[in-house]
């Protein structure tokens, strides 16, 4: 199994913090965000390579970080992929980056795709179990608890088997507070569909759009992310995450969220 971490954005909303440092390497409670992703994905096991797709501006930053992380605490093999973009005007988009890695690296293996700025408070080990059981695409979902909040994300409906029956990006009138987050599993049998999505000229940006296109064509299942999940998109959310993860509130809050 391979893991692909999406880390090619420029996070201009977080300037000046992200002018010279990529968002996934910003620290939360003394640890880069990307390490929360990796520390919680590692227990899935059977991962033989972690690809980090980034841009020309930050490829060196990630290489330096990966070398240090591997030396200090991980047996994982890393490969930093530079998508060649230099700013928001020529970026490939998340699905464009996913397609680039699948094509360039000739991937022919099951693949977990996750955004490098996702903060998880608990292990994703059970995500791996569900992915292996289903052997079909799986989307991580989270209850944001507010219909207003969900308008920033996507709205989904699922059947009794946890299979997606409806998916809408940035809904105007959402009916559910469950949203799909940037945590995906694509078994190797579905990788050709990623190539088809791009070949048909679909929007290469928000990664959820691929799920929206995919679920009418092939069953896509869901897995509820345990504990707390943070999507760091603003200075306010970064400050909030820092406060919660630093204070030990995270365990209490995660327990209350269940």
C-alpha cells in the first residue's frame, strides 16, 4: 500500500506565516501538522512508500523535513514529488497532483490519499481495516455539527451499508452535518478512473470533486473519523488547534465529540 500526502498548496490565507513555510510544516502544539497525519496513519501498517506531492517553492523544505523525520522516528520511505508549480496561478490542483503522481510513478498499488494539513487526534488504524475489507473506494467522514459550517465543505448522504448515495460540494441548502474530508482510499483497480477523470477535462482542484464524479460510477464507502479532526484554513483555526492540542483538552473534547 502507498500513501500520498497532498501538500502543494500555497495557503495564502495564512500569510505571512506561510510565505516562507508550507502550511503542513507549521507547528501545532510543538509538532508539524504533517506529523499528526503520519503518526496516525502509520498504525495502518503495510505502507511501503509515502509520497509527498508539493510545489517548486517548497520541495526543499519537505525534503529536509522528511530526512529529519525518518532519521528521528520513522522507518517509512519518503519520496518528495515536485509538481513544478510556483504559485496559485499555475498550480495543478489536488486531483491534478494526484494524477501526476499516479502517472509519473507508474502507481499500481492500493493508495491512501490525505491532505497534509488535516489534524487528527486519534489513530487511523481502523480506516486501514475498512479499506482492506471493502476493497473499494472509501472516504473519511466527520460530523461538523452545524449546517452552517457544512456549507464550507460538502454534504453527503449514505445508505445503511455506509455507501454514498449523494454528494454535493459546498451545498447551499445542506440537509446533513456529515462531511467528507480529505482522507481517501483508492484500491489499485480504481486508479484508471483517476486518469479518466482528468482526461475528460474535469475540474482538477478540490479533491472531493473526484468522489462526486466517482460514486455514481462505482460504490464509494465511508468511514467515520474518530476523535477530533481539524481543517486548518485560517489563523483562527490554527490558534484554536494550538490551544486544544497544547492543553490536553483534545482528549476531553474528542471524548465529548463521540
